[in-house]
C-alpha cells in the first residue's frame, strides 16, 4: 500500500493486518520491503507485520533535494506513517541503515516502542573527526553512483568485505539480492548517503542509557566489526541483550532466515 506523508509517497507491505500487535521492519541501504518477505512468512500469523520502504528506496519517492534525506526528516516521516496507521505502540526492527533509523526513531519517540531489535546496526560514529572523514567518503560514493550509474555501483557494492559471507548463499538468493539492489534509483541512494549516511547522522552513543525499553542487538559471528560495536552498545544500555548468530555475517536475516525468524519470534513472545 502507498501512504502520502509530508509531501512524499511511502510504500509499505502489510501482513496479518487484522491483528493489533505490530512489528515494524526497516531495511538497509540498497534494500526494500522485498528483503523481509521470507521473514514475514516465518513469523507468527497473529502479529501484524509492516515493512516500509525508506526514503529513496524501493517504491517510496526519491526526492532530488539532499536535505530531505536527513535522519530527522526520515524519523518524522515514520512518525506520520505510524499516526496515519493509528498505531499506538509496536515492536521496531531495523537492519543496518534501517537499524540506525530505528534507533534514531526510538530516541525521538521512546513511548511508542515496546522493544527495539537492531540487526547489525550502530549508533553512529563517536567523534566529529570520524564523522567528517565518513561524510567525505559517503559524498564521493554518492557522486560515483550518480556519475557511473546503478549497475557499476552494484557490481562493486556486492563485493565489499561486509558482504563476503553472502558468497556462500545459493545462487537464487544471491540473484534476488542483486535484483533488489538493481531496482533502486541512483538519486535515492545518493540522497540517502548524503542525508542519513553514518557520517551525516548525529552520534547516539550518549543517548543509549536513556532508552528504557528492551533493546536486542543481533549480530552475525562473522561480522566482527558489528559484534564489537554491539558489545560496546550493550555496556551503555540499561535493558540491552546481545545475541550473536553463528556462521553468518552482516545480513543475518538473508543468510539464515529461519534462525533469524526464530530469534525474533522468541523476542516478540516475551512481551
């Protein structure tokens, strides 16, 4: 379904729509609602599941103005979507970039969230020096996407070390990931990098101890960088739990959907 909020059309997929208990799913950079379809099929049928195409991704609009992609703007978009759907409280799950969006939303609207599930996500970079360096890198990548086009970008992106463990996946799964990436728009990916990339967003490290809902940090054993980030995050969280999934990397829900769905199911049935 399509919702119009704050001047943009936002695409969402809804499963089990007659139920009140709700789980929101937010994809990562170059992703879309399609990434969650195998997971939705494995989750309980008595929970409403809503997957949202973030700004510039999937079938959601991709504005030309980079400032429209700022993290604060994305958070406001989500709040308007949730209000339009008449949601009061819900569980929120975000993967990678979507995890940073989910964490930013939780900081702005903590009363909305029953529990927060962050898959391979971070609260941003700690120092302005790190953020400046990353902003420059993100800007260069955004320029390259606009200049060279989607196919050349995807050919390089799918071969970065972060996704190395996905090379072991069946070819049909690898192909579906590639199709999803190639379905994006250059302007949307470039805008996302400039507006809500890791360098552009404000650091939320100092805000973690203010979160009073349960926060579950899911990381893949092979994704050493994000395992370390999650360990540091857990120390700052009052109600944090870190779950490491064996033999998978960054995209746990893609690399082992059955185990990922089982973990999410267990979390949802706790409350």
